[in-house]
């Protein structure tokens, strides 16, 4: 129970702002980046905004020319809902944390004890107090990466429906082949940087991916170029947002995300505190190893071509099979 009128006002204000930002992929992306621009010492929301852009691209791809020809409509809808659910859950947990930090700055004192009213893990409550005292930016963004990935593990990655019908299904493996397990950060000169994760369903692999992406955004030689792209390129959900720099003569395809998908009404489940059960989190803060190749521009060109050829081959084989059946 909230103990004072002042606390009640803060909690209700944060809930309203979180709901306003958690409408869809577009609003989440915008709110994350806006927070980062106002509080650049808190770097995780910038990472979250660019990962959210990737989620939007993948959502739009499902209704684009190629995947819509290969994946049945009901499977595409379920894939969309998987992206949407995971990103909604992360925002509903992370954005109140960010806003309480903002409130703490305004008050000149840490207010992180109020995180309990938003069901934020004990792990993150402790990490925010630690950041307030020591100001270790890298530790905080690493902690937020750990938190978000453990947060979605049970309700999304291991959920029986999502596990059976998405992560173990052929449509997922088809999309996984191109983009699902790869996060791409573009630049205005048409180059693409990023990393892939193998074994997406394992929380430790996704945390490693998140840490490498954070390095790319905040510590790599191309950090300024990635920041520039985000500053000047509005997020529409369409991959055209960055393909306009990669393929200057290509038409926009598919349409804008908000013209494709309706708003989804979510209900937050009653989730146990993941950090009460998790063990051995300290290794996630160990020194990071970075693959040599961070420029994925050629990979992107080749993968796109492979996907299109694969779908065309699938259609030819299906047509040939139907032709043989019809001749019997």
C-alpha cells in the first residue's frame, strides 16, 4: 500500500505515463529515445529504442511481399503477437524504473523504494540504489539487460503456446534464418552493424547479445554514426527507414506499421520476482568478448537474396507438387 499522498501522486503519474508510452512499437521507441536524450547518463533506453526499431521492422516484414507469401496468416499473427508481448512486458517493467530515476533527480534523493509498487525485481531495486551512489553507467545498462531478458523468459520464451507454436515452429525458423536472432543498427551512409545470437531461447545468450549491442552503441568506433542515424530518422516500423540509405532507389515496402496492425490490449500477469530464484549473475558483468566482424552490410545483402530465392524455390516446389497431384 502507498504510504502517503505524495507517494500516491508519484505512482499514479508514472503509471499513466507508462500506459501512454506502451501503446505500440512506435510509441515505445519514441519514449525510450526521448528519455535517453533528456538523461544521457542512463544509456539503456537508447539501446532499447534501437532494439525496438528492429522489432518494428520484423513486425512489418511479416506483412511484406516475401514473408506473406511463405508464412500462413495465422502464423504471421502469432509471430507479431510474440514480438508485441515481449516488448510490451519489457516496457511495462522498465519505463517506471526510468521515470522513478527522473523523479529522484528532481527530488535530489533516491526514491527507488517506490519500485516495489511496480513489481520491479529486487535485483533492479538494489541496482538503482547502487547506481545512485556510484554512478557506474556500464553496470546499470548491463543490469537492465539482465533484468529484461529474465523478465520475458517465463511468460514469453517458455510460455507453452509461444514455445510450441512459435519458437519450435517452421515459420519461426524461417524468419530466424534472416532477422529474428540478429539485431541491426544502420548508419546514414548505408552501412549496417550488429550481432546475431545463437540459441535465442537461452537467457544467457540473449544477455550476451544485449551487452555486445550496448558496446556497439556506446563504446565502439561507430557509436557516433549510429547515434546520428537515430537522431535524424523517424521510426515508422518499416525497414525502409534505413533501407532508404542502403538502397536509395528502392520503393517503400511494406507499409507503415500503424497502417498494418491495430493496437493490442494487454494484461500484465502476476509474475514472481525472477531474481529470487536466479543464481550466479556476477559472470554477466565479466569482461566482454567482441566478434571481429561488426559490419554486417554484405551479410545483409546476401541474406536478403537468400531469403527471396528460398521463398521462390518453396513456391516452385509447392506448385510442382500440386501439378503432379492434379495429373493423377
